[in-house]
C-alpha cells in the first residue's frame, strides 16, 4: 500500500498528464474536422491525404479519450485510498510500474493474464 506522500506524488503526476492531454485535445480537434469532398477545390491526392490525416486524428482523439478516462479512474482510486492496489487481485502494484504509467489498474501478473 502506498503512503500519503507517494499517493500525492502520483496524484501530481496524473494531474500533469491530464493537463497535457487536455491541451493536446484542444489542438487536435481541428485535425479531426470533416474533410471537404468538393474535388474542384481540393485535388484527389490532396483529398486522400486529408482523409488519411483525419482518420489518424480521430484515432489519436480516441486514444486520448481512453487515457483521460483512465486518469479519472486513477484519481478516484486515490480519493478512495485504494490507489496502487491491483483491481483484480488486490495486491500492491509495483511502484516502478506506477512510475512508468500511474494510470495502470492491474499488477503485472494480472495484466499478463489478460493478454
């Protein structure tokens, strides 16, 4: 179980990650907007590039949304006092694993079983 100092350390790291993702989210919305299909204003190759760029932007936006959900869940676990415990087996998650990704909900053993 993490002590209060460790929990606060991870809370700050998670909040920083959340701030960064929200900033990227704001700038990424422009890339995901609808592509103009009028070929008189955009050539076919340019339109294909724009469609590919839009698809990549939407995928990135989806990944950010999932990460923001994981961040919110991690913050809730901190508030409940269960942050750092595996949601499946209840054992402590290794601190090095949390340092790498403070939003992980499972210990390495349970995460490997999920694959």
